[in-house]
C-alpha cells in the first residue's frame, strides 16, 4: 500500500502543478481579453470624436501612452525631406512591405514624426532602397496618434536610415534637433501623396479568440483532475480484486450437460415394448412361417 501512496502523491503533485499552470494561462487570456476590449472602446470613442490640433496631445516632455492612441489630430508644417526613414518588415492588411517616417517641422515650432503610410512589396521582391520623395512646401496632415514602439536596440536604432520599430527617442538621437514623443499615422494629407502609399489600417474591432483560449486552458485543468481521480479508483479496484480472489471450480467437478437440469447419475428407464400406438408395426408370429 505504501507503494501505491507514493505513486498517488507523485501523480497528484504533477497534476497540481499542471492544473495551476493551466489556470494561470486561462487567467492570462482573460486579461488579454480585457485589454483588447479596453483598446476597442478607446478606438471607437476616438474615431467618433472630431480631429483636434496635434499640440493638444503632443507636447515637450509628454510621453504618449496607450490611452492617447487612436485620437485623430491635425498638424501643419514642412517635411524634413533629407531625413526620411524606411521602416522595414511591416505588414498592413496581411500584406508585407515597408513604411516611411519623416520629421514634420510644425508651424508651432515643434517637430513630430509622421508616418506617411505603407507601401506593399510582394513576397520574394527586393525592398527598394530609394524612397518616394516627400511633398515639399507646407503640408497638412490628419492622422492617428501612436505611441513609440519598444524593442531591442537593434530594432529601434536606425542604421542607414532604416529601422524596424518606430521609436521617437531613438530616431531623435540621429537628428540635429529635438523630436516630440510618439508619431502620427497619416490618414489624409494635403497636398496628396502618390497612390502607392496606403494609410495604416485600424486594428480589428473584435474580442478575438482570447475567451475560447481561456476556456480551453480551464478545461485542460479539469481533465487533469478528473484523470487523477480515475487513476486512483482504478488502483483501488485492482487492489480489492487481489485481496478477494473469486472461487475457482475444482478439477473433475461435475459440469452441466446438454440434458438441461437432469442429473447425470439418473438412469433413463428403458421401454419394455413397443406398441402400435407408438407408430411401429406389431410383431409378426414367426411360428406360422415355420409351418
């Protein structure tokens, strides 16, 4: 029995560890669901609001956060066409390509980064090194507020005007003037850009698969606990069978025959004679044949 207890305890500890892990993963998915629902509510609220001057959101020393994102703002100024940055390895509506970021010297005296948009590059095609020129002269940009993206230094630090993530402080370090935190994702520009440059799409407004992922993790925890109970009950049933073996018939014991319930040692009485009533012909008088 001690051996069984050790096995049960080891299995129970294993199931408990798995169960706790599955529950935590389920809670993590529910947390992601809450975050997505909050983001959806923010996007919808900001989409319904009228565009505002960019300096009501962007300001020196202000860090753009998730709560600031997706507001629509308007900024007017001139592009620094000598300092365009190519943002590589990007996707827009599931299409691969790159984006173009350029500083905008606004009429307020501040400089803010503007994402001009996305250019699709088919898979297997070399990404061009020459970027479409930015509009010259005064331009007006209306777009979404976006926060700086974060990642490893090799992803956010520009090299040869190329970068993988848009991080305002990292780009500012390569420029001879200060830049406000965050950036503007262009929706409309006046004068208009080329047709090949597309606005960045807004994230899908849905709850995503997070709820069902959470239910799956919780179900795995329940299955593990149920399996533990079934395993222990199986061990107990097997042990009871070993302690109470069933009776085995002795060798040579009488076995039932095809005669039903009739005992084997009961003799069947023989018939003394056969009559015509039994369907057989009566015996002939052989003495007459001898005459």
